[in-house]
DNA sequence: GTCTATATCAGGATAGAC
DNA sequence: GTCTATCCTGATATAGAC
């Protein structure tokens, strides 16, 4: 059925992008991966750029599922939740790798393809907001701008570390350690 | 003369890559940009991959010139030098933009092209080392591992912020501010 | 909605003259 | 060393049947 195929294509796109990059995504390889014809991809997504856009959306939705919705935990829970959600980026599981890779690719592609920027900016903002929110639950007295700045730094750092990890420049365990310590450092900053 | 043309091609390649990305580099556009024929590019660099390799080398050599060599400044100078060298990444000057863009492209491409990883790792290590060195001059009593960890976080953050800037997700001034504050935060961390 | 077959074309690469 | 002219592959996209 239609919806299933659509989804299969998006899942396939995430896999192919993780394997070849946005730059390396070939419509025919995607078709094979998803078990459909190229024509069907064009039918559903109009063109290559459309595939990219929807895949980005798909991926960020999927990443949202990582974040729990519990809003009423105490500071201790928030701290654990924060670390959990940030370190989730650094796991050698296929889906996580896919998400990280695809996210990095989309970010990098957006430098040259302005059409991608809107969605990317939206997703980034949401992410920053979520992190700022968690920080705020740990440091209830910290002013909002400081929380946002810390969240911006943490998320940007995560992206930087993630790319280094994926490009083989940084072992996974070390990346996790650096990220974890960054949380400590920023929380210290937000203390007074 | 031969050497001039070679150089013109490499400079042109840096500009084109900054504008279109590694993937967007077209041999013909490069030829026009450099004022030569496509055939000459192949004559000098064998193929497209050769152009890429030599351009990346060209660019990292050029970026080295940014870093000053003065080794004997006091803590105050070191702090300024640190901020200067880190914030240098965030300027809207053609050459800086070219270098940042190409660096980001290189980093992103390395995720899928292992051949690129060696050079990249080397250059990254040098950078981390330089930053750790400056941090050490400001905090002479801090242990080396802590200095390295801070340098790793700062440089990874820079890469993250840089990509956000170049992809239009983060205004230049804001990126500078976040980077500057990150220096403060890390130096605070290294205090005790 | 989905496929097969194919048009179209951009762009990498080379031949050969100068 | 450098150019003009051209070949040819690989990839996007569409036509049209089912």
C-alpha cells in the first residue's frame, strides 16, 4: 500500500545516506534498497531534492522518539535524562549511526543547498530548546538566555564530536567522555 | 608558465569549492574560474580526485599561515592569542570562508572516503595540540590530559559552530559570542 | 500506485593539433 | 603546456502500459 512504500523509501534513503552520504545518494541504488522502481520514488517525492527533504524530516522525527516526554521529573532525573539523550548520539547501533550520519550530511549539504536550510533550522531549534529545557530543570534559577547559550554550545559540540567520530578521527568512548564532561562544565557554568 | 597555471587552478578550486562544495565542483566551472581549458586541468592533476587532493593540501598549507609562532608570550598574550586564533574561523572574508568551507567539506567527505582520513587526522591533531599549548600557557598548573580534553572540546565545538554558521543556521556574531564564552567556560574548568 | 523502458543531459575525460 | 572539439558514461527524470 502507498503509505508503506513511502515509508520503505524513506527508511531506505536513511540507510543509503548513512552508507554513501547525501552526495552519494543515487536514485537507482535507493530504488533497489527500498525494493521499488525509480519511477515510484519520483511519483512520491517529485525529485531528488524532495527525497532529501522528506528524509531529513523523517530522520528528525525518528530522533525525537529518543527523547522522553516526562516533564515532571526532579533535578536528578533531568540530569540523567540529559546525559542519556546527549550520549544517545554516540552508540554504534545501526539506527543511531544512520541518524547521526544523515544528520551530519544534511547539515553539511545545507551549506550549499539553501532549500535544505529551513527544515534543518527548525529541527535544530527544537533540539536546542529541548536541551535548554532539561538544563533548566537541573538549574531552575538560571536565566533563560544562559540556558539557551549552554544548549547551543552543547548541541554544536555534539555535532562536532559526532562528525569526528564518524570520520574515524575520534574513538567512540572518547567522544562520549568529552560530551559527558561538557555537560558537567556547562552545568557548573550555570550554577551561580 | 606552468607553475603559475597550476597555482591558478588550485586557487580557483578553493573558490569553487567554497561556492559549490566538493560535490559541486565541476571541471568546466573550475576551468572558467581559473581561466584555462579543462584539458589543462587534467594535464596537471590527472583527474578530478587529483584536483581535490591537491586543493585540500593547498588549503591546509594556507590555513597554517594564520597561526602565529610566538612561543614566549605571557598568560595575557596567550589568552588573546587563543581567542584570536579561534575567532579567526568566524570572519566573513573570502579566504577565511573558503578555508572553513573546504575544511568542513573535507571533514564531511572523510566520513565516506577513508583515503581522506589520514591527512585530516594529522591536521586535527596539530590543531588540538596548538590549542592545548595556548591553554597551558594560560593555566600553567593544569594537568596535560585536562588541557588536551579542553582543546578537543573547543576545536570540536568550533567545527560544529562553523558548520552551523556556513549553513545559515547561526549568525556570525552569535557564533563568535558562543565560541568566546566557551573559552571562558573551559578556562574556568581548568582553574583549580 | 507501480512498473518497464527510455529520453535526456550534465559533466568527466581524452584525442590530436599547435 | 595549452587549446578546441568531442566522446561517452552515468544519473536524473519522464512516458506510457498495467
